[in-house]
């Protein structure tokens, strides 16, 4: 961004908008601005996801923070005329959402991030993810500099511990504590791994973080490497995420050129390189020990813990594995301090959480909200309410997650509050459903997924998922019999108690929840 | 690139096996891991054929049967399911006259089901090779397939 600009137009380029022709729109915008002689006043910046999805090509304008959706090539001439010559909003395509403002703690409401900006997605939709100078321009790599030059590795781990940051992959293990285990391990070399094998159905937050702000992840990984004493990092990423792979590769190259990755980073004696590993289509590889097997070129099956990866991970060396979103929190924490971070969220779960909200709602999309916000707030304040009919249930944390019915609308969504109910926060997907959804049909689809994705290592998961699917299929085709529901419960509970890895343990979550919350619906079909 | 070149590029390391398999598959005109290629790979990298097949067969992105030039992967996960993925599946089956896992006679299309593609915001969604398509209905998917057919027949003229 240059000073003389009166306005900046941000064009959101991500997996969704590219499909609607975002790149063409960007070119057309520049042509039209040139035609109107506005080149020195209005700049066009390519950026990651701006927020609203399912709205075609989305563009935003600073400083007015307006967001426009469903922009087509035919609109552009009129749009430039209206917005920049006549100086009024172009109402035809204006969306209700606003671009984020800078973090301003004076106007801080701990429960509504929309009023004070964001931590993880702060740069997404604001800077060009393919230009490292823009990342540096908003304070990027400053935290790495502070870490390397002013702090010892122990101090960094202490800051992360004090911040209370918990792993954003789903389990919520305290990040600082995890780092301290790997730091204590004696064997070298050690490894830092970023788990970007995002496969939980309905979750695509990590993809949008990688597409929108790749350097933030690299910076977080490098700080982790310094803290635990590792000189190599790997990003294990899904083979389907082509744009993420491309942007991360470019980011690594650019950072190496500027000496922010590679040998003697920022003139210190710390070396850190980052490599990319590409997955090949397997959900279970998101589990950290499975991911390690896959990275070593074996079948994606989980390993027995202990030993934990911190002791014996990649190639049997000490390894620290964190999720994309977790790494994206690191630089802001090091830069602003643990106390700053703790101002967000709840006491037990500080910080924010990135969710993808989907289903029967008016505004599906990507949001970053304070930990501890309720489902009701998400549906009515962020998702624009239920799109048709009334709220029936929500699945939080993807297919392996839990089901919340209307009585849970006011439960705070954070690790502790959900744990008390026997639930987990999961991956960050929230699927909202209205009363037209049949619970049995929904469960059939959930379990079918696990039948396909179970790795086959342990019996409860391999056989359990299959039996559950067969019984659900019988019930839905009218061939169910009395006692089926008890069998389902027994199977689900056994899987939960005896499966080898968290995948098998969490596969029956939604089944058990729906059996408890909607027994009438199962019985109705059984009686038919 | 030959199998040997690919193995050399990845320094003959087991930990690069998935990357090697990806590249071998991409280099094959029929988009799959052929018996010959796997045997060659086994000799080069010194891993038994049974071990390579055992590993590759675990991952859904690898195929052991010849596939079409265009691989259509229809997302079958919940967000797409709720918004009509089954209709899309049937529309493609009817249009191309093939079932899941099959390839059209002209060798152009292979139809596969897949787990979440991470583009749920434009559900129901599919991928054709590396291109993603979203917000689909029967009409749109018909047009997309027609366009590919048209492009291909022009190339052959």
C-alpha cells in the first residue's frame, strides 16, 4: 500500500472465488481504473479470502471497509464510476458485512471480535499473500526477530505457556507444554511439523489461512524451531489443496531470499528450513502419529503412544506437531505478549477460534470469533440466521464432532465448557441444519464417511463403522427391528472406549448424540 | 520423466515414496500406477512390490487401473450431501453412461466419489483433475462436461 492512495480495492483470490473468475475481475478493474485516470489514487491488491463465501467474486474497499459480492465483468465500469467518480456506495452488489478494522483494544469487547479485528485472520483479505513485503509491512517477521535476538528459547516457551494457547487441531492440548516436551528431548536433529492435512468434512479454515497469509505459518514454525531446537520444518498438506501448496512454496522461496528462512536467519546462528510434503487422500493422516507414518512413506496407520512424538516422532527423532491455526497464533503472541493474548476468549481457553459455518444459514463463511461465544451468537450475529425453516441441530467439529440441539444454543463454545458436557470443540466446522434434515439419513452419510476412511488397523473401528452403517441402512429402508437402537448404542460406546486412535474413538460421537437427543425420530422410522 | 529419473530426483528415499508415486502416476498417460512402473520402482528404490502396493493402495488418490484423461471426483461428504451431491452423482452417471469407479469407452472421463474437498462453501462441489467446480446442479454439470468434450474433439481435428 502506498501513501498517496486514496483507496485500495482488495480482490479476494482463493479456491472459491477463482472459480467465479476473480482473476479476470482483477484485470478488468485495473483496466477500468486506468481508463478513468485514477491509477495514482486507487490501487488494486490481490489478497486471500475476504470472508463472505458463496457470493461469487468478492471485493473489499479500504478505508471505507465496504464489501461487494457477486461482482461480474459487466458491473465493473459502472462500479468504478459510482464508487470513485461519484463517490457513493454501489448499492447493487453491496453486502452487509464489513472489512475488519485494525486491532484496537480501547474499543474492546472480549466476546465480539468483529468490533476489534482478528488475530489469526488479521491479514487475510488485507495483504497480498504472494508478496512477502506486504507481510513485512504489517509487522511480519518482527516476532521472529524479537525471538532470535532478545529472547532465549526457554523464554519463548514460557511466553507460549503463559498465553494459555491450546492446540487448534481439535484436542486442545496446551501448546507451550507440548513445546517444552520436545525442547527437553536430547536426540538431534529435531523436527517441527505443521499439520495441514485438513480433511474433516466441512472444515476449510486451514486452507483459507494458508491461501490468505502463508508467511504467518512459516514465521510461527520458525519460532517453534528456535524454541525446541529444531532446524527443519515440514508442512504436511493435502494433495487436493493446490493453491495452498503453490502459495506456501512461493512464500518459502521469498523468505529464503530475504534471509528469513535458511542459514543464519537475520544474521544469527539459527538455521531453519521448511519443506513441503504432499498427502495422497487419507482422512486419518490428520492424526499426528498417522501423519508421521505417512510422512515416512508408509501406510497411514496410527502408532502406539507413548512414545509421544516429542520423544520419538518423524524418523524416530523428537518432533513437535501443531495445526496450521496454532502456528498462526504464535507470531502475534510473541509480538504482543501473553497478557495481551489472554484478554481474548475465556480463562481456560484464551484467544480466538476460526470457524467455517455452513448449512441452512443465510451467510455461510469463514469467521474468527472469541473463544466462549455461543452457538446462538454464531447463528444469529454472524451467519445471518436460519435460511429457511427453523433450527433443528448443529454439528460442531465436523463429522467426528458432536451434535447440539436447541437446548445447547447458549453453551459457550470453548474447550472447558464443552468438556464438561462430554463434548469436544473439534476442527472448527459448524454445520447448521433445519428441521427438513432426517437424523437417520444424516447419520448414514456421517458413518459412510468413516467406513471409507477407517484405516483398518484396529477391529472396533474397522468392523464397528461397517456394522453401524448396515444397521442404519436397514432402519432407513424400513427393515429395522426392535433392539437395533440398543445395538447401535452398544457398538458406538465400544468404539469410543476401545478404538486405537482418536479417529475411531470420535467416529460414533454424532451417532450417540442423536440417539440421545432424537430417539423419537429413530423410533418413528422403526415403527413404520 | 522415467521412473529412474523420478526416484533420483527424490534421492531414493523411502520417506519420499508418496511424492514419487504421485509423480509416476501423473507421468502416465492413463493416470494410474501400472504394474510395469511399480516393478521398475521396486528395483530402483529397493522396496518389495508387495510393500509399495500395500502402501499405495491405502491412499485414495492412487489408482491401479487405467483411468480417463479427466478424473471427476464428486464430494460425498455431509455439506455437499445436504445440498444435493447425490443428484449430481446421478446426473453424471446418466450423462456419461458410467458408474462410480468406471471410465468412459473413449477414455476421456473416470468417475470417482471422494471425501470432503474443502470447498464446502460452494457445495455441492466436484473436482475435475486439478480444477474445482461448485454450486452445481444438473444443468451446470451437463454444460461443464459438454465443454470438455467439445474442447477435446477440436483438439483431435
